[in-house]
C-alpha cells in the first residue's frame, strides 16, 4: 500500500509518498515524472511517523538549521538508478558535481556508466530535495536536468550557499 500526504514549502506544495515505514517519494507540484511508479490506489495518511520526520527535515533545511538525520528512504528504481541515487547522497550541502564526475565514480566502482545514463537516473530521482539531485550540474556549469525546473534548482543551490557565480542556464541543445 502507498500512503501520501502534502506539505507546503518555499517551492510550493510537495507530495510525499511512503510504504508506511520509509519515504518513497517527494515531488514538487508539476514536476516531470510526478509520482512515477506510485500505485494508483494510495491513501492519505499525514499522521505517519516517516512523514513527520520528513517534515522536520524539510523545515530545518529550508530554515537553514542543522539537519536532523534523514528519514528512512526507499526509492524504487533499477540497480543502476539506486547506485546513482546513493552517490547523490554523498554530495555535501552547498556543493555541486557533474554528471560526468558521477559517471566516473560509477565506472571506478565497476558500474558501466555514461554522463547521459547518469543524467537519466538523476532526472528520475523520486525523492527530490532529500536525495539532492539539484546538486548535479553540466560539465560546463550549466543548470541542466532538474525535473522541478531550473529556477527551483537555482533556488535550492542558493539556499545551500553554493557558489552560483560559475553556473548558468543552459542554451538549447546543451549536452550533459
């Protein structure tokens, strides 16, 4: 069974999904791949402990306060996507990396990867903000590939104090 709730945030309404124990999704309103992979029948359950943990984490994050531990996470995806999402959790707050750098880390661990494949996995990350896909930028510093929109990616990076001076909005057709 899938359980849902909604939370307000500085980025607008967030939809949270859980299996009852762990967080399975956090989506921005209108996000690309919104609620992808969710069961058609989901029940509103705002009282779940994992939703309270997630709300506390997000409140601290948006309030620029020390972050509590992440709630239990259970994103659904292939082994490759899981490997990419695990790497996203290693990117420190306020820092960025590139799709190519993530591909190189995967290759060093024996996982065949290209920047484009990494970009696909990053774009399908079902747990926005907590699994920080917004910290991945193009090799040329372009703010590419955020399912919630480039302006929201810029907002999150600015909130974290990332150096945005070298980052820019991509031109059409810019490669990862």
